[in-house]
C-alpha cells in the first residue's frame, strides 16, 4: 500500500463503531521520511475537530518538550494507535485497538523510522509489551528489528502530575542523544 491508498482505506474504514461518532479521521502528520516517530493513544476533542494529532493541551506540552531538546515537530511523524476519537475520551477498547493497529503498522512500514517513541502506557502496552510498566520502564530504549523503541509519559499525565516533568525532560534528552548518535 502507498500513502494515498492507506489514507483512503482509513477514511473508509468501518471496522469498529468509532467511525460513526468521529468528526474527522486523525490519520497522522509530519515527515513521512522521519527518523523519529511518536505514537499516542487516540485522538481527543481538538484532534477530532482538526484531524491533526496532538494539537490540544497535551500536544502543546509535547511541542514544548520537542523544542526544549531541539527536535523540530516538522521533522518527526506523529500518529496514534486509534485513528478515531473514542467518545468522551474514554480509554480505547482492546477490540478498537485490534481493528486499527494494522494501519499504524502500514505507516511504520512506509516511514521506516529509526526510533518509535510511545506516548504513554496504552501505546507502550500495545507496541512494546503487554505488561509494560510506564513508571518503571519509561525512557529505556529497546531494539526491535530495524528500529529502536522507547516510551515516555503521556503529556496529559504530566498535566495532571507535574512531578513527572523532570523524568520526561530526561527521557526526551536521551531520545535526542540517541538519534544524534545513530546519525553520526
Ligand atoms: N492524546 C493522544 O494520545 N493523542 C492525541 O492525538 C491527542 C491526545
């Protein structure tokens, strides 16, 4: 599948009921040749309105961390496990994740990033391992075939608990250093 085929398949997807309640598909955004890819959980209200991932309060905080460590948002690719918003921002249901994850895998195949960063526990559980413990394992870099993976706290968790911000800054600096190192 190429990008336009994939986008059209997603736009026409009826594999789970979220296609009926969403306003816009939130396909993903950014550099399709990125070395670095971020994967969140699911679109929220602002993302559903605009069709762009991470544009609400959590996204604005993510932008601050990217800027603070010298990563341009335009250089990375940002997507979610789910491409449609769950009503009232509830956690994605396992069957919604199952229905949608194949599209993310196609995006990864097309981008071929050098590193995938899971934003939050739900993404890490889905992409790294089912028993991922975000408080213990955030920032640990693991190799998976042709790319590396890690997870950081979800920006909305930082909005709720400012004591996590120091860890987030440290993890983001580590991610930037890893990318700089592999580009040498
Ligand atoms: N939270 C997410 O996980 N993804 C978004 O796109 C926005 C908020």
